[in-house]
C-alpha cells in the first residue's frame, strides 16, 4: 500500500502500518496487515510511517504493555 505520511505525532497509543526498512523498500510502502501500536512517544517515527488511528480509551492498559507482549484480542472502532 502506498505510504500516507502526515504531520500527526506518534503519541502513546498511536496505531499505524508496519513496513520493512527503506533499504529493502525504497518506495516506503506499508505492508499488508502488519500494524503497530506505540507504547510511548516515538518522535523518530514521525512522518516515516502511516498512522491511521489513536487509542481514545484504555491508555492505562497500554502503559502496562512491554515489547513483545502477545495481544490475543484487539478491537478497532471507526468513528466518522
């Protein structure tokens, strides 16, 4: 999928599309169904990844997650 970079900052709970590194992916395209949820502020990712959502509830739970935590249930709600 083509990248859709914007000025939205990667804050706690940002939801975005994963992609392989630029060396293997010079078009900087997003990849299939891979996505990530940021566990903290990540300024190094700003304008380098496509963001499509933000946690609006449950940030106290996100703060408890650690790198490589397995998530077995994840619900995304679309608000107009």
